[in-house]
C-alpha cells in the first residue's frame, strides 16, 4: 500500500510502516487513537444535512456519486458503492501529521487494539457504526443473513438504531420507518411486488407497517428483516458488512434499479423470484409482536454511572442468541470527571460539548469541511478500556459521547427480546 493517497491528496503510511507507528501512537495516547472523519455517499439517496459536513462539500465525490449522507465510525469495512475510491468506508488514524488505516493498525497490533480473543477469532475489527442522515426515507430493504451472504463470499448484517436528540434538530421529510411485513402477509404477495418491479411503485409498503421514530430511543434489526429507515439522523452500530437487497422499486419518485435488489445474491439467482423472496427471514418479518421484540429504550447502567455522569445502554440485546454488537451513551455534566472502564474496545464519537479523554481533546464541531481533521472521534483500545480512561467535561454544557462495541464483550448487558 506504500505510496497511496486519500481522496484529498493526503499521503497514507503503508503496511510496512504501520506497525512501528501504531505502537508509538498507542503509547503516546495511553491506548487511545485519534480517528479522522470518514464520509460515504449513496447515489440513490438525498443528504439530510445534519451530520456537520459543510454545505459546499455535500457532493465532494462528484454529483455522479450522489450526496454524502453517511459518516462512518471506527470502520475497517469497505463501503459497497459502485465507482468507490479505494478507501471508501475505511477509517484513518492520525498521529504526528501522518495517516494510517485503522484496518492496518488492527492487523499490526490486534491484541492491544481489540483484545487477543477478538483478534484471534475474527482477524479484524468485525463491526462498525455510522450516522446515516437522509432527507426522506430509504427504500424498503433487508440485509442478508450470514448463511445467505456466505453464498457470495460476504457476511450477514444485523444492525441497531439510536436517534440521538443532538443530531435531530429537525424531522426532515418522513419521520417514520416501515419495518417487517404485516402479519398475515403471504410470500405470494411479496413475489407479486417483484413481478411488478417495472410498473412504477411495486406496492411493497402496502404489505408493511410504519412506526413513528422517537428521539432518544432505538431499534434492533436482525438480518433478513425488511426495513425502510425514516428521516431521523440515525446512529447505527452494526456488523462489519455492507450487504443489502432493496425490495422497493420506487422511492419518492426515484427509481431503484433491480441491480440494488440482487447485488449480493448469486448471479444465477438474479431473476429467481422465489429465491429472492426466500432470502427474507419470514417469521421475523411477520412477527405479531414486532415492536415488543425489536424496540429499544435507553437503560441506565448504574454500575458505571456516578456523581455528575450517567452511562446508558442505547443498543443492546442478542441476534439469534448471539451478542454481535452494542452501544452506550455517556453524559458528563459541566466540570465533572469520571473514569470510563469497559470490558472491550470501542469506537467513540462526541456529539455534544467539549472536554478531554485521557490525553486527547474532545470537541464537538459545528461544521466540518471534507478532508478536515476533527477532535470528536476516538478509538478506545481494549488496553485502554480495561485499564480505565479518564474523561473530563471542560465546557459549559453536557459532554455527550456515543460508543459502540464488538461481539461478546459484555456479561452484564440488558436483555432484549429482539430476535434472541
């Protein structure tokens, strides 16, 4: 990788130099790494304009690529976009004016960064999170199960949602999300929607149910479950995969090409409607208690809260009996301090206020230009998390940060009925 540059022309340290650099960076930061903003466009969506990117840079990749509506956090996962730049979706670490991929850092120092158990099992940081921020709804789609994604050499993708109030000063155009299918829906009805793909609106939403989105709450969405996320800016911890299939042919008058339905299905199955319908987890889609099993309210973690600070679970629960990821929200009052101690590594993003984490400054930006480095994002290594990280609010408003974790980290996570 030696000699490669980012989209903005910044040089990137190659594989051969990362090992020494990441070791120095971890030592200097006492287990913390500074991450730079990672921006991702989607050609079939309209930016919601709430993720702090400067208005002049919404189309920094070119209008042909679509507007930037996502910011990815602590990611070692490639964005599955046509025409992508080589590092699209990948997070960079910044140290002493040099950039290197978090992916390469994990490869060079996996034990220190994510813990030896996770490094040995996955050989990577197997999760990521992001803000996705759109003016209107996303097409009704699903993410393949692990078994179905394996058919095309990929991994499945469960995901979680949290609607942070700080990121949602406005609702935008459609503050509702269709999820699953109305109980009693038949596979033949879904197949008929696929048959009608080129007739305009194929009617898939007529078979679903919309839920109003509430700030400060969330959802857990198993793979194989249809969902059409609404227009609140969403914090979304998920498995490290970008597989999906769009089952809706028309959204707000915009065509959704058939290729986005079948992009992660075997080529010989691209016209096999029964196979395509079969990729849906039918029982979870028609669940008569869908909200009960998938809706999430924040839960205070009293064991990690104290005088002047509160730590809340915001995404939690198991998917098919497995703890794939989780997320928490830490709020520190002005002038207060705390020591954050977790059982595993996490990716942190500051969403309100300013302060300090260990030796690193935290500052919530008002506006970010494409390619600009910020002080709001940190990777908290397994080494630092298990030792404890000092956090101090140095501002006049609450300091609020979101952090997400990888699989099998917590022994004391709240129970959720979602797909578990």
